[in-house]
C-alpha cells in the first residue's frame, strides 16, 4: 500500500535540495518500506532501483498511462527539446554549490525522463522539464522509530503557468490511484530483491 506523508516530513529535514530549489512546491511526499535497512544502505537502494529497470518494469496499466502521456505530449509539443532543461528553463545543475557539483553527473536515468542533479550518501535529486512543469524527484534516506532506515520520495514542482497547474490537477487522481501504488510495489520489491538485482547488474553469476 502506498503511504503518503505530510509535507513537513520533507520540509523539516535538512535536505540539501532546500537551498537549491526553494522556489519549487512540494506536491507529494511518499514512504517506501525497506525492512532491515541501515544508515549506509542508501547507495544499495539506489543500485537496486536502477537494476530493477526504472519505470520500464511497471505493470501494464502504468506503462499504458505513460505511453498515453508521451503520445499526448508529442501531439501537443509538450516535450519538444526547446521546452526542456537549459531551453525553456534553467537546469538545477546550474544552481549547485561547489561541493555538490563534484557529485552531479547530468546523466539521464535509464527508463525515466529524469536527469540526475546530485547524489549524496543519504539523498539524491533528479529533474525533468517540459512545457507543463519543471519537476524534481527527491529521494532521501530516513531513520525510523524502529532503529532502521527507509526510503522517502518527495515530488517537487514548479508549474508553467495556468497550463502547468491544470495539468498537475488533472493527473493527480491517476498518480494517487495507479502510479504511486505501483511504484510502491516496485520499489519495495527492489529492496527485498536487492542482492539478486545488484549481483545480476554487476554481471556476477546468479
């Protein structure tokens, strides 16, 4: 089950993204359970997510929704290069302080329309932009009351005018009822299967 958290679970933690994207709105904050995780396991979680295929391994209904979205974007010109990062809007990479620039790769994440902004031992941020919105997916590693750690994701947005706000309102039911529950199942499964996923990705015998 997808577990949505109050915005304060993101805004009151000392994430570096606050200083980089203060003009972005917190759209959602979600919790992903990672039983047995320790304070140093965030890189393991990220490796498992990447090895698990990003958004390519979603259930058929979610893949269908994304296909519809990209088709609609192609018809309406929402995703043209001139509407993306460094064209319509600045990339957050240009805002990074010196210490974070050393960790920023600017590489696109496989299977998703996001570009890595920075990655640290306990948090990372990815961004995307089109004619409707400039969005950030922030992932953080948070201690729990049970002495373990778990994954948190915050969706941060800067809508592009009226079109952007109408678009975000229109897709909210689909995100809550379909996308986030599927994402929760996929990401929590990636943690449970991390040993196999990471070993397979590295090319080790299974």
